[in-house]
């Protein structure tokens, strides 16, 4: 479990390193949702997503001798880029296990940041098993994408900044994949303002956290087929689930088509480029999945790592 003090400690580590991302508003969005909506734009974070916060906080905590051997991570893209950047900043080398069907833009960016990429088939192979084997063989420190207290605390600095910029929020909305962002941010929300509602959003085809919270235990739903590649976790993390079971009030889902609508809206009205995973919280608000009427809402746009060809392809769909 993590506490508010862990997130504040992470904020100290990240001070002057991570970007303090802007909070954007739109009167059009407010009118459509029926609430005062504040968009935390993590698409402007280093590496294009919130993941840098947790990766840097984790790698910065390692002893020099551990860092000298290098770090390893598995990711479809955003955590991969975050670990690659953090490793370079902290003087170590990153090896990244990425699925063969990871978005080309994310693969190219990860390699461009200096990481070695090892590919695997996400549909037939276990990244956890391959990652553990690689880490053991090469003597590398595994930097997990979400199931680590230091990673969760780093991700929670997103909400810490949001609540510092916008006081008296009634509702916090964030994407849910493995649960690291939600675990960190829900810890902040409930620690700063216990009465605040915390709502997570998942793809319709990947609602493992929703079902797990309802059942009171982790449920593995398999790898979901969705355009939201950053939210393709098959089940909640062991640690993140315990935090979110305590802090999250509700999980809602949206379709891929509704995600694309939100990407288009954010591009047209707020002038920001978001990847599908990043737009999912706004998608839930626009689709009326969350009762936000008359409230003050904070929603996290978690990332913007989508190549121009993929962005045009998605928004060009009927």
C-alpha cells in the first residue's frame, strides 16, 4: 500500500525533472458534460505520457551498483519510452521487451531514446515470464509498469499537481489499465479530499478491473482487442488492485468508437493530440457514462503517443 506521503516524496524526486503539465478547459466541453471540466494534459509530459513520472521515481531509487548493470521493462510503448528516457538521464542502459504488434511510433521512439528492444508475441507468450528470465540472465533490475510502490507513487504526482492547480474537485476521472496511474491518483484524491468521487475508465473489451472490483478479487480477462493499446492489461496488478479496491468508487467502460470521438473532440476543441488510451476519460464524460452534472471534474488525458498515420487512420474511420 502507498500513502499520500509517498506521492509527495516522489514529487520531490521529480521536481525539476518531470514536466508540470498544463490543465486545460473548454466551455464547449463544459456545456456538453454539464460540469466544470479540467483536463490534465499528460500528453505534454516527457516521453509523451504520465509513465515518465513512475519510471524515473523507481530508477532514481536504485543503488549505483544496481543502475550500473542496467534496467529492464516490458511495455507496449509508453512505459517503454519512459524507462528509456529515465535510464538515459540517470546514466544507465534500458532493455525493453515490447510486443511485436506495438505501435511503430512507440517502438521507434523507444529505440531512439537509446534502449535495446526485444520483441515477443503478446497473444501466445507471457511478458512477465520472459521479462523475469531476461532480468535473471543479464542481471538487470526489473522496472515494472505499474505493480511497484515507487512507480505508483510517481504516477500519483499527476493528481497532486492537478489538485494543487484546481481546488475543490468533486470528481476525478482517469484511465485504468494495469492500475498504476489510478492507484497513485486515487491515493492523492482520497488523501487530500476524502469525499471526492474517483472513477476509472476501461475499454468495453478490457473491463478486467471493473469485474475484479465487483468480485473483490483479481480476474484475468485475457488480452483485450481494443485500439487503446496502452490499456491492454489482462488483469489488474496485485498491488494496484489492493489500492484501487480501497479508493475507487466506480469503473465505467466505453467503446472504441467513443474513444475515437473523444480524440477528434480533443483535437478540434482543445487542440491536443491524444492516443486512444489517453482520450478514454474524456470519452466516458462525452458519452454520458459518468454522472458529473453540476460538479467540478478533473480528468487525466494520460498520453499522446500516436503516430500521424495511425491518428489519421483512426479519425478517418466512419
